[in-house]
C-alpha cells in the first residue's frame, strides 16, 4: 500500500478539517426540523396479493419483508392505530442522518437536510399525508436507530440501515430500497492512481467505523486490524484527518460522500467486502405501516422515481442508476 502523503502542510487541508469538525460539533445539538419543498408526484398504484397470515418462522432471509398493500388506500379508510396517529398528528417523524453526504446531510448554506434517504422519506409523507413537506426529521446516530424505534420516538428510520436477521428480532424493515457494500476509504495516492487497498493490507493499522453498526462488528472480527470506533462517519473522518486512524470502513455510498468532502481521500477500488441491503426501519408491531410503505417503494421503483432520485444524488460519484433492488416479500406476520 502506498504511504500516506503529508497531511498537515496544506492550508486547504486545514480548512477541510476545520469544516468537518465544526459540522460534527453543530450536529450534536440537532433536533427534528420541518422543511417546505415542492411536492413529489403522486405514486402510481399496482396490484399485489394481500399478505398471508400465519405463525412466524425463523429468519432465513433478512431482505424478506411483509407483502405490500394491494394499492394505496384513501387516508380516511385506514383504521390501523399507528397510521391513524400519524394522520391525526399531521406529520411523519423520521430518524435520519445529518452528516452522511449524499444520503442525509445538512447543507451548511441552507440548513436543510438533503439526500437520497431524505427524498425517500418525503415520498412516504407525500403518499400518506398528501405533501412531501409533512415530515419532521430527527437527527440520530447509527447507534440510536433501534432504540428510537423501540421507544416510538420516531415513526420510521431512513438512515442507511443494513437489514439483518438479528435486527428483525428487535424491529421491522421495509423491503430493500438500496443495495450497498462495505469498502475502505484511504489516503489518495500522490500519483492520482486509485489504490486497491483491501482490509488484509491494513493489518497493524487503525481502521475507523461508527459505533452501533454492523460494519464495526465485522471490523472487530478481522485479526490484526485495530478497530477505532466513532460516533458516526464524520467522526471517523475527523480521526482520519488528525492521523488517529489510517483508514475508514463503511458502505461505499457513505464513503463516496466522505471522499467528496475531503480531496485527500479516495474509495479503494478493491471489491466490496460485504453486501449491505438497506431497509427502512419501523417499530416491530407496525406491520400495516410497513406494508403501506412497501407499496410506496414498489411504486417508486416501477414508475421511474427511484431512478430519478438515485441520479439526482448518486450518479455523479457512483455512475448512472442501476436497476432498483427487487423487493422480497411474503414474511409471516408476528
């Protein structure tokens, strides 16, 4: 692996580090906010057989969610208690990131939280409440995601969360809405070549990952690598810039956002270490809400809005939109 170039000789470098540190400090006091934005187009409806009932079975496929509703019902016809509470409240409360550039990040000039995850959340609000602006975002860390759902402090989490069987024992997931993979962020080679650094190349090195993530769990299982935890990926970037971490590991989409913020870093070209299917998170009891959102996601994928959202946020760094992930349904209700 090519040695890291000097890190503190550039005033530009100091500016980047200062901005990231300032952002991280600002986020520590963030709370839910509401924004007005042009409403998304109304989703199309298609027909899908209703969800089966039955005794829950052991989780063998973490991407399998509940069947989507056959079509999106009129709000007045919904009797489910959790959804009625949202309708009567008049807004959807969603746990999100504010420092995951391209997926959920606060624009320092407008103070708006924007990104792929944010647009997905707005699409759900548009469908359920008739306006993409009827959503309040609560900024949470990766470690908060399960707890805020279990305590019903939010209705939904849209924070690049990997679907796992272990997490299904605590919460419920929508069908897969994005497919990622774990990679490495390393120092840019002075020659401009993209390094093909693998996790095995980093034995004896310090690698950072956020607390409460499956990424950190996987990192701790790698022999010879020192796992360095941080509150979030912005915290990892600060440690990297301070020379207290030699690399950062995380989903390729998250790392692409970090690289876009720090010109001295690059995402390794080595193949992804893992597959990371993302699902929206819900309280385990909110089966009807999950089915409703699965209908919304199916419509977004079918009518081209999913691809348009991908291209808006991710095409510049990850290339044109691929085919949306295919939803896997049929999970038995608890």
